[in-house]
């Protein structure tokens, strides 16, 4: 998955991220959201 796709997913779930976040940071945020 591309960074832009990850950011789009996070936007859809109303999860905030920093523009400086790297791909693995975004994936970690999504994983946390799934568990929660």
C-alpha cells in the first residue's frame, strides 16, 4: 500500500497523523486502530 493510500484510510477513520510520518508509522497507526 502506498503512503497516499494509507493516509486516505486514516482520513476515513478520522485518525490523525503527521505529514512527517513515514509509511511504517502510518501502518502502526492503522494496526492500533484495528485492535482498539
